[in-house]
C-alpha cells in the first residue's frame, strides 16, 4: 500500500486547564480542584489524533502507512517551542510550522465542570491569526492526499487554501469550528464536513436540538447540495449521524456507553481517527460499507478520549481502540 500524506493546516494553542465542581457565577471566585497545562489547538489536536490513530503505540512512524504534516504558526516563546516539541514526539513533521516574530503563541483557557464533564473554552488566537494567505503561495509539493482544515486560523486564509485545493483537486476535510457561515462556493471544495450539533445549527441556520432528525437531514442535505460529498454531525454521547451524496436518509451510529471524565477534544479525536482511516483507504476505492466502518472507528476512538482527563494526552493510539469492523 502506498504511503499517504495528511496535511493539517490549523491552530496550535497552549491549553490552560482548570477543573471545578461547577462553573462560577458572574462575580463569583471559586477555588479549582486542579490546574494543568497541555498542548492543544484544534489543528494540533487533530494532527496528533491522525498520528496516533494510524499506528500502534511504540511502532515506527514508517509503519503507519501515512505521514502527517502540520502547518501553522506559533510565537517565538516557550509555549511555542513546547507545542512544536509535542508534535515531534508524536512523529509529526513540523517543517510547516512557522515561528512568527513579535507574536505570542495561541492560548486556550479551558474550564472543565467535573459534575457534567462539560467544558467551556476562551481562546486567544495570537500567532494563529498571523497565518495569512501570503504564507500559502501554493499547496505543498508533493500534493497531500488529504488536507484537514478548521476555523481557528483566519477565515480568509482557510478560503484561500480551499481555492488552491479545488484548483489542484486535493481531497479536503473541513471541521468548521468555531463555526461561522462560509460563502457558498467554499463548500464545493469540501469533500468531508464534520460538525458538532452547535456548528451544524450555525452553518445551516437551524435551531438544532429543537428539530427532528428528519429536519436535520433536510438541512444537511442542503450542504450536500452545495457540493459537500460526506457530512457527519457528531452528537456527543449520542454518537454521530452520517449522510453522503449516495444515500437519501440520515444514518446514526449510536455513541459508546462510557463513563465521562472530560469531553474536551472528543471532536478532534473523531476527526483524526476518521481522517487517518480515510487517507489509508485511498480516494476512489471507498464504498458505503467502507465509509460506515470509518465512522464507526472514529466514534469508538472519540469515546476513548472522553474517559480520560487532558486533551492530547487523552487521544488513544490505534491499538487502544477495538479494531472490530476495521
Ligand atoms: P465536540 O467535541 O466537537 O463538541 P462531540 O461532543 O459531538 O464533539 O463529540 C464528538 C464525538 O465524540 C461523538 O460523536 C462521539 O463519537 C464521541 N463522544 C463525545 N462524548 C461522548 C460520550 N459522552 N460518550 C461516548 N462518546 C462520546
């Protein structure tokens, strides 16, 4: 099998994580039960998920069947160096990570509410927002087999990369988070769209949970009509729904029954697991059964993540996810 390349273009952030029994009310100060720092950013998290979920823990990078490249920006500071080292330790190529003079590295302040496992996040993009279209005169050479994008870098840069990808017919997975509505033509460059319920509501202008699944299906169909081939809506504990151009109904893979410790990063693990399997399967050789196996694997991998604290540290390796059906 040829070695495939996945290139992730996106954010790198240092996570500052506090755990509390409950979220403080306005004007209230609460003592946290713990504090930790970690490497994060949706781009970097998804790169780590791709790297770990395409090979077994302790195996050689060359055994993975795919190489993972990260493109992004950090500041010339200690956080930035740690972020780069974190990626390298997972076997990710970081030649595309630029160090931006005069910028600070991105930071995310994460509050985890212990009772529910829910999280709230405040993000300071810093160097991530210094990644401009001029940083991308062209796509990397040789062309990647799959490009993964999120929206934690400037939208203008994402739209520019989508345009380049469309021109070169490179397969693209977009995880539009944090969600904003994109210009309609942007969707025609997106082969795989992965959104959670909130993101789905925003980009389809629906009120989300108040709608029936049939109505969800109708709105998702609109994305497909714009040119997206595969649409996946992740539903937290409820699993994921999936639609592609070939089927006329919403299919649901139910969530795994697990005990939640911290749901931060579940969506990023889902994206990385799906992408790693996708790149290996090879474009053009995927039938519907193959796609459902990818969705099922990603669903099980993401359920592993919520059973551990932390973000990147909670992302499982391939051999830690049961491999039935894959
Ligand atoms: P995000 O992290 O982007 O908000 P979700 O909360 O929808 O995304 O979670 C992404 C995926 O992680 C889900 O589709 C599911 O596979 C898995 N997941 C999340 N929460 C749980 C849970 N409580 N139990 C089992 N699986 C979960």
